[in-house]
C-alpha cells in the first residue's frame, strides 16, 4: 500500500512538472514575416505606409510603395506576394531582441484562434491602420493573416486576451519609427 501511494505521488509530481513547463516556441525560419502594421488613407491624397517584422526581428518599413500586395478579405497572402512586399521594404537597421520577438510570436497561435468584434464606424477621413499577425503554412505556401486590431474610420478588435499586449507592443514600435 505504501508503494502505491509513493507511485501516485510520483505520477502526480511528473504531471505537475510537465503541465507547469512553458512551451518554448521556436520561430519557423521559413516564415519570413510575423507581424505587420499597415496604414492606408485615401482622404486628401493617397498615403500608404507601415512596417513588417520578419522572423529575425528586423523591422522592414515601407512608405507609398509603387507596387504592393494587399491581403485578401481573409488577410491572407501567398509566399510570392510576401517576398514581393519584402522587396519593396527598407531594412532600417532596427531589430527586436530575440527573446522579445519570441514572447510576442508565442501569442500568434492564440490570437489566430479567436474571433474579432464587428466593424464599428467611428470616424471619417482618418484612414485605416491594421495590426496583423501571420502564420505560415509550408504545405500551402500561404501566410494566414489574423487581424489583431483595426483603428481609424472603422474599428474592431480581436477578442483574445493577448490582443492588448501585442497591440501596445506594435504601437510602441510604430511610435519609435515615426520619431525618426
């Protein structure tokens, strides 16, 4: 009987240890981009700018590119479209530290499995800024985008718990880019 209790305690201890371990998500080297912040405004002239965060943490900016592949209605892009967009970006030499990038990349899967609120019209002539995260499928060659948040003429937000943290992080990156 005593050995049975020791066995049960041992099994529970192993289960507790395993369940308490954090998953260490490794960023897929084949996934070129993880995040995008995209601003478009057609009021008073055309403006289109933003940035991509690649799998190495590089921040790649763009401003009114002549050629750009916008996501489809489901926020998806093909691998070749992503490559073309990266080719229209400028690597400004700013890099997100590896641990910080992993921290926020770990939230992509949770955010992508959550619903987004309905669009709400709140302004006019403000344009639209979209915060997007991507998951890459090697099988299909598609970057499946997920809307984290939209602001501007219309607003909506992903309902995931991590949305606010990721949005604040991306806004802080954007703010440092605008100060340059």
